[in-house]
């Protein structure tokens, strides 16, 4: 490319010289049509002077390599601790009685485990009504634990006793003077393995339908969350997080087998977007997606859509509830991930010369 630019700079035509000098300061991939600004008659006169260097073709080929579409490069899919297991989705009613909610969730987890679930997923905001007025009242100090966080203390105890992994939906968390919408993941030893604070706050205004502003009380989380568990590598998102494809793409690039989204879509967006979003995230990233909603309560201030779901890596719905309370058990088979990626190998067909997803957290940690 340098020799081509030099030859044209020496030409008497300043228009061609300026055009190529301008574009030569950019990567070739950003200016594939740099000659389009040159008048056709001048292009025909001068084109024979354009001589690409011998390695220009190999440079272009290297720019189009799929691994360059992810920065840092995507991690290989890790070998999971097991190939097949059962997941339990516990779609449960939520009341203003926090103690009742905790007991109700404990019973549901025990029932799911009795039915063979090795991983249990709970709903978003299961210990509190979903409202800005309730979040400060029901919030717990998860870091302090014990009596300061009876909800997570229960999850820890049950996970340890039943030897299961729990993705604990979410609860309002108090940390200093801030409130978060937080999901805790507990391992089979009962220890807290990860804590995901909802990254994208639910601030929407659909005239005549629904208005909700989580940012009135909650603070957004700052960290994508991927955790290695006894049932594989899991990415965590909470409800509105599912709408942001970049987060799911980052999780896939970090080698996640499964993304869990506790969520409470509403009666306006739920019918149109809930299942669609789940299937899109699963299909685009060729992994499993599991969601869990509170059961629908028509008398609540915020009415959840329900329809907790497990979606496979081909975008297929494997299991789903309706809107009422339910506990469903479904099988996850990680061997299908490689099969799907082999038959539709678009992870190897990305155009790193045209676009790139940057994982800021991983990049800064290098």
C-alpha cells in the first residue's frame, strides 16, 4: 500500500494524491472504496500506477479472521463438569410478607431438588413486591450476611444441605447508601460464588401502558458476571439485561454454556418480547438460556407476565410455564452445543475486518 501511495503522490494530479493520502492514514478495512472520490477519467488514467505490495492480500485475509471480531479473542468453550443435568425453574408468587416469601422459596427449591434438579433458578425480586417504594424497605446487606440478609442465608443453607447450585433470582441489596437489584449464585458447598448487580436499569415510559423508573431508587451494577459452577460456566443477567445483545455476546466470548436471566417482564412488553428475547440470545450465541419470572398477580402494583422458559442453542423452546405458580424441571445437554456450532459455524465466519466486540473488563485485566 505504501508503494502505491508513493507512486500516486509523485503524479501531477493532486486530487488523486490527496485522496489516497487521506485514506492511507486509515486501516484499509475502513476505506474499501477510497477510489470512489476520484473522477472516472482520472481514475482510468492513473489506475495502472496503483501497485499493491506483495503481502497486501495476506494482510486483508488476516484482517477478516473471525477471532479478531472479539477483543480480547473469544475463549474456547470449556469442558463442563458434566454433560447432562436437570434444571428447575421456580415461578413463584410474591407477597408483601417477606418471611412468608422466604419460606415459600425454600419449599420450592426443596421440591425442585427432589425432582432431580441440580441447578435451581429463582425469579427476579422474589422476597419483595416489585416497586420503588418496597426496594428500600426489603433490601438486605448481602455482604454482612446472617441476620442482615435472611434471604441469602436461606439460599446458602439450602444449597449446602441439598448439594445443588442455586442461581438465586434477585433481591434488593443495600450496600452503604446505595441499593442494587442483585442476583447471588451459591455453590453446592453453600458458599457465595458470584454476585451480579443488574447492569441495565429498567427505565421505560410507554404512554398509556407502563411507566417504571428503577433509577429512582436503584444503582446500576458495573460488572458482567460469569461464574464456573458444578453445572458449567454460567453468565448472569437480570431482566432488562436480556435486551442488550452485547452482554450476552460477551458471556459467549467468555465461554459460557448457559445464561440465566431472572426477570419480571410486564403485561405490555412480555407478550411481544419475553420469549423472543430469550430465543434470540440463545440462537445468536449458540448456548442455553434459562429465565425465571414471578407468577402473575393481577392485583399487584406491577403485574408480571410469567412464562419462565428454557431455550436451547438452536433457539428452540425446551420447556416453559404459563403465568401461574409452577415448578418445571427440564434437561440441559451440553453436548448439543458443539453439535450446533459445528453445523452452523458462524462463530468462525465473523468478519473481524468489519466489526468487533470489545470486552472492556477482560481487556483491562490483561
